[in-house]
């Protein structure tokens, strides 16, 4: 039973995260692209200041400038996506943030 579970886990893990280093890097890049596209969909709900400061004019421009998974992941880690009544640094309005949390929880 344990061997069967391990084999199933390994198969699922390889399918989700990649089998070798090249495949894993591609999966990381795809995940970052998907997350960034989701944020760019919410860009119109951001303040103009936030749009200019955090975003490129288009998501395609962003992908041309940041081409590797690590730089895209860094951008995702550093963009403020929270909005609380006492926090004026959050760039995504509350309704947009509620939609956004579906992708990051």
C-alpha cells in the first residue's frame, strides 16, 4: 500500500512540478506567467500611481523585460496586493483583492 501511494505521489508531483531541471524551470515560468497575467487583469482597478509604479504598460512588455522565472517570482513577492483600512500602501482595491486571493491561497 505504501509503495502504491508513493508511486502515485511521485507521478502527480512530476506532472505538476516537472521531472527534470529543465521541465521544473518551465513549470515555474508558466506558474509565474499565469499569476502575473491575473494581476494585470486587475491593473485597471489599481490607482494610477500604482499602475505607473508597479506595472509595465502591458503584460507582454513585462514578459519581454523579465524573462526568467526568478525575476518574475521576485516581482510577485514584492508587489503589495493587500488592502486594509489602515494600510494605504496596498495597491489593489478590496473587491479586486478578494478576487485575487483565489489565486494565491
